[in-house]
């Protein structure tokens, strides 16, 4: 900037020194002044002035070879499809509460504690009532079924059921007691020789439910789980499919029915209400009971030790 100012000053002073000369000596004087003016260098000075940026204006980069400044790397965005994390702990506790409350209900079998009673439902299956000395008890209907398997039906074949396995499971879970089922008993009482035994309709499927995977259902309220995958399914005389894969028809019937309830981590038998009541009374000799269940007559006899 200093050299630019000096050259322009010399140029102006040279012109000023030439203005007072007479016209006759103008040519000679002009020639002499021309050396001080340095006309040949004026043009580069103008270009230099044009190229020099002002303080208010940023210089423009006209060289294609100069690398542009790097753009700051953007932080990776969270994928839009990523599901929102939901805390289902409270919903899980609420879903499991009825099941846990039922398990905590004790029995009072009185003088029948430690006894085994066998009998039958009139025109129905045999019964075996086993009462432990601590009053815990189980009622087995017919011959106890084998251990359940995850992807197969369970407790579907019985004499009340249709030949189609899908509908056999529908009948079995809607018309207790289910043949082959083991009913854990809670809330049974013996008072004034009268035995009352509530049966939870779905309790025999508890070990089967424990094998199933929970799936969250598409509802307005989050954290509602069942074993039902929610995929497309089909039923026909030739078999059943789920998500275009062949599946056991009885298993499909059960996962779509209200047999199990689930949390986000496990499934168990759906427990609700007071259950179906087996109501019987000790006979005069005290060696057996006669009562009813769902309108059918029940006979139970105390086995000798």
C-alpha cells in the first residue's frame, strides 16, 4: 500500500511542475516530464489496485487449482425407522399381577390334607385330586398329558372336541375341564363338610404358555403382549399356515385364543375372575364326596393310605 501511494504522489507532483511552463517549450518539457511520470508503469498499478481487495470485500478465488475449504462433517442422523424405546416395566407388572395374586392364594382342605381322592364326572372324564400335607393340591383330568412343546398344540384332543384340531382346541379351552389337563388349585376350602374348589379355566396351559414368545400387539396402548404374532394366517382341511409357513393347527388356535397372557419377557396362563367352581360335600361315612361341576355330577372317593 505504501509503494502505491508514493508512485501516485510522484505522478501528481510531476504534473504540477509541468503546468507553469510556456507553450513553446511544452514539447521538450513534456518529454522531460515523461520520464518522471513513468507512464508505462501506470497500467500495472491500476490493475494492482483493482486486484487488491478492500477491507469490506473478501477476495474471490479465481484459481481452479486451489482447494476449497472442507465442509464440516455432518453428524450421523438417527434412522427414522428406529423404534422408540418404551419402558414397559409398569405394564409388565400390571399384566402379571393377577397371575401372581392367584398363586399366592392358599387352600384350606381341613381333614382332607394329605389325602388322595379319585373319581369321575358323570358321563365325562376321570378325576384325580392329590392334596399335599401343606394343603397345596392338583386336580388331574383323565390321563395327564405329556410335557408340552413350543410349536405344537397342547391339551386339544378330548372327547368333546371336533375332529378338526383347530376347533378341537377351541372346544377344549371353552369347555372345562380339559382332558389331560393338570389344574393347580388355589383358594379351595373345606367348611362344614362342604368342599369348594375353584378351577381357573386356562391354568392347565400354564407350562405351554411359558414356552411361547411374547409379541407386542398393535394397539393404541403400548406394552400389550400376547403369543400371537399378528401375521396373516389361513385354515383349511389341508392344514394351517402363518406368515406363509405351515404350522400346527392346534398351536395356531391356542396362540390366537385367550389362553395366555404375556409381559415383554414371558408368557403364562391367563387368570381371571373366581374360576369355575367344583362344589361337593362329604358323605355320611366320610370316605367320599358327591357334588357338581358345570351342571354335571361329580364323584370323589378318598383312597386308603
